[in-house]
């Protein structure tokens, strides 16, 4: 999907209208539940292989990594991922913040020294994100939606930025399925708001299709 100027202009989200879209939200939740359940069952052999690889490289660390994120209406929840970093990654973050390569309230570093060897591989192909299917099954996340932010990131949000918290966060979204790390925080927010203003079953399916393609042909994930 090409990013045209008209698509990334400032957008105002009507949170009340989004909440009242009961039919769409019902269909989306049913699809999320069924798809995440089937996904967890089908991908269970891959989960086992990745778990063994993570443990083989770092036996002391855990296979999964949970982190507090903020969902719709700034509601906190635990988000799950495969651990792709060293065990003390959170403690090392403070000294790395000065090397942030993304402008705004988000941290990204292409050659992050905390990332393990298996971590680089599963990040490149977005495999580290697959445990978020558990979040989708539980209902704290959707398959498609804005990236769930950290509490420290939201502390830096403007009122405009907080509009992206008007809906349930997703495992993938318009930002992840198109430009991803090639743009800064402001453009990510505009893409999220574009998705929220246009979201529909067809648009969700389109983004999921783009995400599957990107898992086999990565678009700069790190």
C-alpha cells in the first residue's frame, strides 16, 4: 500500500462512534477467537522448536517474555512474546535509550546488543510475535489493530497520539504490514489513525494477508 499525502494527514477519531460499531466488533471478536485458537493449535510444533532453540542458547532464561502494555482506553495488560533478548534486557534499556533510532515515544535500535542470535532470526520473520495469539484468545488484543504501547511511551503521548488507544490493540496493523521501521513515530500514529477511521472486515483481511506475505519477505523488522 503506497503512502500518499492524503492518507497521512492529521485525523480526528470519534471514539464513541468506534465503540458503537457493535456489528463489526462482534464479527471481529468471533473471528479473532476462532483464528487465534486454530493458530495456536496449528503452530504448536513451531512453538516447540522455537522454545528448544531459545533454551539451547540461553538455558537460564525463560522461553516466553511478558511485558505490561496499554490497550484500549489505556487499560494495562500483559503481552506475551517469545524471548528474543538476554534475560536482563529491561535493566540494560536505560543506558541504550540515547541510541534510539526512532523519533518520538518509541524505542528502536537496529543493532540492539541485547538481542540474541535466535532472537535476530525470530524478529526478522516476526515469529517472536506469535505468542500474542494467547492475548487475542483472551481478548486483550485483536489480530489487527494499533501496536500496544508501553506505559512509559504513553506518558510522552500528546492528546492527538492517544487517539490510537481508542480501539483494541493488534498483533499486526497497517504500520507493520507496510512501512514498519522505515518511518518515525509520528507517521506510525497517522497510519494507526488511518486504520481506525477506515477499519472494516475487508480492511482487516487485507492487512492480515499483507502480514503473511511480509513474514516470508520481511520489510525491515528488527
